C-alpha cells in the first residue's frame, strides 16, 4: 500500500483504475492493489440478487408512469454524497431500489409510492451497541422519542459485521443478516432492544452493527454504525 498526496489537477480519487484502488482513511489518501472479491454464491447473495431483480421488474412492469415520475421528483430534491464527499443526485430508480431492497427483505412489503416529504429519514445520534458472549446477544440503544419508533410501518433495520480483533478501530463491512425493529403505536419501543448475533460472539473481540431508519413513507436514512468490545 502506498500513501499519496494529490496536487495540481487531481485533488482526490476514490475507486479502482486498472489494477489499482484509490481510497482514503484517517491517515490520508492511499493506493493499494485491486483485489477481486470471491463470489461464493451464498444463499444470502442469491437472496439479495433475487430481491433486486424482483424490484427492477416491478419498477418496469408494475409501477405506473405517475409513480415513477414521483420517485424522480423525490430524487431531484434529495442531496446525496458520493465517495469523495461531493453532493450528487441519484435517479428515481436508484431511490426506489435503495428504499425497497432491505425493507422487502425485512418485511416482505413494498414502497411503490414515492415519499412526498422531500428528505431522507433522520439518523439517530444515540445509536449504540453492547454485546455479551454468554448469551450471544447484541443490545441496541436508540432514541425512544424519534418519530419512527412510534410510527407503524417504519422501523430500524440492523446488520451485523463479523467480529474483529479489539485493536481494530475501522470496519467497512461486509455486513450480514437483517434484524428488524418495527415502529409501534405510541409510546413506541423501549430502548435498548436485543437481538441474537449473526456471528459467534467471543469475549474480547470487537463487533460493528450498521443501522438504518426507514419511515413509513419509504424515506431511508444514511447508515449509522456503532461498535463495542464483546463482554463475557
């Protein structure tokens, strides 16, 4: 891996060109050899591919022109960030897939109508986790007062990362499984809530959980991540 400092015509790069991958971490920009991930064609991969294929077909064959136009309107109003931290706009199709893929996996339901509130769902700054090896449970802390928590149809979607050495302080995935905590009538769910870890939890290792809030109208938040050292 090589550290680089850009200047002149290039100030930032992210992604792969030929055999090199350009990226950035807290120490600065770097270049590493590009590695092609293995494709074990696991049951999880097959399921995700089937979900995306189903949504693509539904977008093309089931949604009306008016529904697709509404998703385009939503997309044109919602600012996203690319790998370089620049402001970009996705297409309506992109947002339809983005909002529906995990939701369909978790609930077997669709959002065919686009959100009419032109923003992403809010993230939860209190999102945090604790994990214990004895019972193999991950405890998730969240803000009880956020609107999604008392909104039927909304929810918190969570995925687990494979445990790492406790000296590691950065994890970019992959994440596995999907745990669903649905919003319920007021006063909503109490915090914290627990779920059984996807991976075996071993005392002293560190684990990450990625969460996303989705509202009942289909607005999906940016990902939230939390980590902890697994207790006995």
